[in-house]
C-alpha cells in the first residue's frame, strides 16, 4: 500500500521540523557551554585576584595600596570588558545562527505546505469544486448588501 503524496509531504515536513528543532537545541547547548566556560574563567580570575590580596599591616602599606589602586582598577576594568565582549560575541553568534535556521525552516515549511495544499486541491472531486464556485457569487451578493 502506498501513501498518497500529500501524506509523504506531511511526513517530510514533520521530519524537517524535528531536524530544525535538533539544530536549534545544538546551537543553544553550544552557546550555553561557551557561556559556562566564560563564567568559570571569570570566577577563577576573581579567585586568583582575591587570593593575591592581603590586608595592609601598617599605615604606610595602606597608603601605598591606595596610591597604586589605579593600576589594579584598570586591570579589573579591562578583564570585565573582555568578559562582556566575549559574552556578547557568543550571544550574537547564537542569535544569528538561530535566525538563519529559523528563516530557512520557515521557507521550507511554507513551500511544503503550499505544495501539500496544492496536491489536496488536485485530489478534490470536480463536483465539490463546482459547488464551491457556485457558492462564491452568493457570498459576494451578501457582502454587497
């Protein structure tokens, strides 16, 4: 027993949707993995910085730290900027991949559904088409009234 072509198209469309979903899931998992790696690196960096810091033991050491604080702050600002830049790159890459796959899938789905509806229309008995065409003028008269 063979399936009508419309059923095969429907099955192909469903299969394409599953593949698209799988691709989207892989993109999201990859982006999540990259973000976790960035977060772990940032946490390690922060822990290393915190471990290297000691409390000043006298006022002279405190004064030296306060005057040298600019270099430490600049390094921290540069690290934070790099982290945010990397996070932004990961998000933009994932977003563009999702948009590309979604657009491609939407086009494929639209074409598939159009061909499916075209095949269904071809399988419709001619008498039903005649009844539909006869009903159209009645509906147009109702709209005009």
